[in-house]
């Protein structure tokens, strides 16, 4: 075995085999789990499970079990006339007893305003991503771990971000179209399509599943104003968790309401979600925050005051210079970020002083993490 660790002893229990390894670790392997994960259970191409666990009883257990001559764990089952052969290495790698003993390590590197001084650390050259998997991996790692990256020196023709984005995967379509045009227009259906200031926000919080990532490709930005800001919502949530627990708990436990019903729509979209949501490991999952599209809240009247104060406190921290970074996009930059972690904004600009045109793209979080997992293998 590659990891130099072998099965030393196996004992049968009422619902699991207890395996002792040569390094002293012990694993429990449940009988239904073992039968369900027999190496023959999956189709070799789709890798979908063809075996149907519902066809065996809950009392399935090994009639016989032993390490065979090839070193595989061989189990003859008491029903279904089937024998399974498991690689020791696979068993060790997939051992849920050992996995559950390990302390969870977050993939997220939280940051605050000090990142402003080191924007180079989150920058990556466009051509490096196009020409090498290492460049692509670096971009994906920044997106996954820091939630932010700035791609430098991209072409500045309209729609020219597609090739670099397609190095990751396909984009996510919305009714704003792909790319969406961030340019000031008369009678816009989104406040981004004006010359106004945009407070730090996420895009499309009123979707059940808002886009995981956003890419703002700067074609031209020579008007006065229009400087960018960004804040790590996970870092602000973490600050509240450590320092203002009651506010944090309110933000985790209260479903806020978001809505979109701009005048061009033939649908009214709305969704309830907490401002901070956590993963099964208690890590940060999503931030939902947008002053512009939060609906009239309708939570418990006895909680409204507490909820509004928590929202107000969170919003102020999300704009605090201790946490947010400020920078200016240049033509050829693609400001790339986790839309359910970072909030982004811009200062107002003077449309009569020059031109400002960004093209925006969305992508699902699954595409970023899935591609990174694949390339790191
Ligand atoms: C947007 C947006 C920022 C900018 O289009 O969602 O936030 O800098 N734009 O114009
Ligand atoms: Zn936006």
C-alpha cells in the first residue's frame, strides 16, 4: 500500500466490521455502507451507482470475511449471493471514522483593509491563465480561498472575457444577459446601470441560488469617479461571531426577505434567507446583504427591533474602512469575486467627463470548486 498502512485485525460486530490498522488507527465499517460501496456497485463510465441498496434487507451482514491473497478485504454476504472485494487503500482513504475525528480546517483566508497594500497578491496575468494550467489553478485558488482576484491585461474588446472564463467553465445565464452591460443608460432596470454610487452589495440576493461568482470586465474607465470597493463578508461575520455574538446569532437565525420587481419584468422574484448562513461544519456559507433589494421585512413583531439593529450593525461594518478595500479598475482588468461572500461597490462617476463601461458575467460556485478539485488531483 502507498501509505504503508495495512489492516492488522478485523472483528465482526452487530452492525459493523471493526478494523485495526498497522499504525494503531481503528475504523468502523457499517455493513450497509460496505455493501453499498462494493467496487462493483458503480458503472465504469457514468460512475453512477447501479446497485440498489433497497433490494437488500437492513440485516445484511458478512457470512464470511477475510483478507485474501491479494490483500483485499473479501466479504461474502449473507444475502444476494454476492461477494465484495475492497482495496485496503480505498477503505483507509474513505474511512469515515478517521475523517470524523479530524478537526475541520476552513479553506477560507479571511482578509480586511490591509489587503489594499498588497493588491499584487490577488492579481494574475490574463495570458498566464490562458496559456497554463498553473495560471488557471492560481486564479481558482484565489477565488476559492480569498474570494477575490483581479485578472490583469485582458483584451478590451466587447465579450472578450469569454475565452478566459471558459478556461473554468460555462457562465450562468440570467435575464440581465451575458455579459450584462454596466454602463449608464436612461431608465435603467438596475441601479448599476446609472452613474450613481453603489453601496457595498451582492448581486441578485433575491434568487434562491444567487450566482456564486461574478466577473466584472473593465473595458474602459476614464470618467471621474467610479472607484471600486470590496469587503470580505466572511471576515465581518467572523468579527461579529467573536465580538458581538448576539448580533451574529440574530443574523444567522433570522430569514430576511429580498425581492426584485423592476419595471421590465414579467415575474416578481423574492426569497427569504438569513444574512449569514453556515455550513455543516459551522463555517461560513453565504452572506446575503443588499440595502437596495431587501424587501419590507415581515418577521415576528417582537423581534423586528433586534433584527433591524443587527442588520444595521452588520451593514455599517460592511462599509467600515477597517474591513473594506478601495481600488480603481483599469481597462483590461477582470474583477473576479465570490458573490456570496464579498460585497462590492463603486463611487459615483461623472458620465460627462469620460467613459466607463464594464461587462459582467456570472458563474456558479460549483464550477469554480469542481474545476479546482479536478485540476489539483
Ligand atoms: C454591478 C456592479 C460595479 C461597478 O454591475 O453589479 O456592482 O463598478 N457594478 O460598476
Ligand atoms: Zn453589483
